[in-house]
C-alpha cells in the first residue's frame, strides 16, 4: 500500500493567539518540539512526546499537531492497530487507526481538534485507506469538560463526522461493554471492495451473518 504523506501547514487565529496546525510532521522535526504539560491524558508529557516521534517514523504512521510556538498543544495520531487487538486480525494493509486525539485544557473549545483532523485528510491522502477509531467513555475527560457521558459522546461523534467518519456496528466486547462506546469509520473512495468485506468480517467475529 502507498502511504501518502502530504505535508500541510496552516496558521489559525484563536482566543489563545495564533497557532500553527501542521502535519504529517516528520520525526526529526517533531523531536525539536516540546509538549504542553497538560497533554497527559494517556502518558506523562515526555513519554507521550517520545511515542509521537516513534509513530511519526513508521511507514504508515502520521502525526498532526497544533502548536503554540514550539510547544505542542494538541495532536492526532494515525498508525496500524496494535497486533494484539481484534482490528489487526484481518491483516489489512489499508486499515489505519486514528489512535488518539488530545488538546491541552487551556486550548480547548478553539476548534483545534477539527482543524487537525481536516488537515490529516487533506488532498485525499487517506482516500486509499479505511480509517477507524474506537471511542471508549473511560478515556473521556468528563470531569474537566463538565459534560456527561452522552454529551461527550455527541461531541466526539460530531468531531469525527467533520471528516466523514460515521458510526459502524460491531460485536467487539470492549465497545459493547457500554452503550456510549462506539466505532467510527471512514472508508476512502479508493478502497477496494475486498478490503471492505474483510473489515466487515473483523467487525463481526461472533456472527455468521452481519
């Protein structure tokens, strides 16, 4: 599979001042940035920074960032699904996971998440891939956002729909563990039917029909 990485850079005016949204950012450039101390939802900032650099160096990996000067205040990651998860079981080279999206507390409600996602899909660079994300309520910052679980779910679904990712059913046990969890998918217009059928078999592993 061809992994198209077409670099884009935008200047965005926000209530926090002008930010740069760019990507996919190469690992050597990413290494020169620093993480905002509030980007700690998944790991400590320094550890997350190292993980972003590593992902950026993968053939399929791509990192989109929003930065204030040289400080990363938001990021989105794309990579192959973990080999221990169900989503890698189909052996699909054109199945890419939108693994994480995070924005520092002080920069939320500025539309940064939507800008990063739109830049990631710009110029059809992911039109030859099935891009999916798994949304689990236990990863959501309900306390910091002041939203309840359903309001947060609605917010995340609206964000993903901004790049044409839509809800897909699945019998994955983790997603089925809570009704607010969901699978969001964008099937690129260049994806062959064979890949779509394989992905359907990955989504439903406990049923004969789907």
